[in-house]
């Protein structure tokens, strides 16, 4: 399992995460920021626990993020 954490408030809407990991990210039409699909909000940090099969795509999305607000980590 992996944990994806996203600090949505700081998103600049560059769309890289959506292009790289489309199954997990979408752009909001309301405010132009990306949204972590199935992410739960805890004080501005959105978190989703997903399968290992999403590790590579989301790690690449985190690396591409120009404001470095995506964190991907393996959990037990």
C-alpha cells in the first residue's frame, strides 16, 4: 500500500499530476487546482491510501510538481 498526501491550498494548477497519473488526479473546474481522487481532508492536507500499482505514476507526478506539494510513501 502507498499513502499519497497533497497540500491542495498551495496548488498552482499546472496539471502535471493529472497528465502523469490520470487515474488519481483531476483538475477542479471551480478553482483550477488539482484534486486527489478519494482523498480525505485533514486540515488542508488530502490523503489517499492506494495500492502499490499506483506507486510509479504518483511518484513521477510528485517529482514533476513544481511546488512540491505531493508526497508519496510506501506503508505497511
